C-alpha cells in the first residue's frame, strides 16, 4: 500500500507554520533590548511564556491541514 501524497493544504499549512515561527521570533527578538533590562528571573519567565504561546494557533491549523476545517467534526481532534 502506498502512502498518500501530500495535499495542497499540507504544503500551505507547513508554509503558514514556518511563517508563524519566523514572524513570532522576529517580534520577540525586537523586544530583546527592553527585556534585557529586566531581572534575569523575569526574563526567563517571559521567554518561557512567549516560547510556548506561539503553539496555541497550531492546533486549529493542524486540524485544518488534516480535515479541511478549523474544527474537527464533533469538536474532537482527529486521531
């Protein structure tokens, strides 16, 4: 059995994910001069939080890549 070939949605989704990462990293890097003046523990907390926030839009994007909808049928993520 041959594996299914990638769809246009998959390619678009990968491009959007890559763009999201690049834009998010540029935005956070532009804040470095300001964040650099904060105490080290506050900086660490900031970078931990912003380092995980960018993941939030990925779930609907990945569901769209798989199903063609931003919400899985029945409100559950596809297996």
